[in-house]
C-alpha cells in the first residue's frame, strides 16, 4: 500500500492507494496546528497495520512554509524508519494536474502554474486554487495523487525536499539584538 499526505494548506489530507495506484481510502479536513497528528490518526484508521504501507508520497509545496515541512518530514520519517521509498508531488498537481492553478504567495501575490509552463508570480488569481481574495476553495488533496501515480519518481527518504518558489522574506530587526 501507498500512503500520501498533504499538509501545505489549511486542510490536511491523507490517501491510501493500492500498489497499482487505485484509491482505497482518503480523508481531508481542517487540522490547524495539528496536521501531523491528524494525518497519522487518519492513516491508522484506514489501514489495519502501518506495516502494510510500503511507500509514502508527500506534498512538497508550495504552500504554508511550516505546513509543507510537516508533511515532508512526516513522510520522510515514516519511510526512513523502515527503509522505504518516497515520492514528492506539488501542491499545484494535488489541486489539479491539468489546469491552471493559483496558490497564495506573498501578500497580494499568487503563484500560478499553467500545465507544462514554469511557475510565475501574478497579482491576479487564475483557474483553480484557494486563498484570501477569492471564493475558490480548491485545496490540495492527497487523493489526487491517483492521477499522478504513473509518473511518481521514487527516491530514498533523505532525498525528498520541499519545493520553494520564492526567496526567503527575512527582515532585519529595527533594534539589533546586542549580545553581551
């Protein structure tokens, strides 16, 4: 069995797939500040034994900085402890693999991905997605990994990394901290 996680948005999701890529079970729900526990709880509800899972898939972003890291580390840790392979999929593809998707970027900006095009930054929401200023609520959903199954690239758990599209936004303090 294959377990897939998405924690990059306000909604966390888990999907359980057969080794052939067929969806066996899935869950999606709000999990503010508790995505890893919610995902583990749902995964344990879906399968009689965690040992039945032989591969893991994680949402590598873009999305909430902490949320992406939570999902990637969850998949990496569960795979690493048993020397199992992992694969990463983008939040864009977990919203819709074959249409325009907009995900929140920085204030007033969207990360937009059109199929077969590089990601770009826009001031306008386009297509599917979610975020402040739009009434669309198409969140990344781990169950959508079914459509991506034939193209998953399996790697060693330690080789899976989050995907960042924007440079860090770090500001310097107004009053520098003095070390004495």
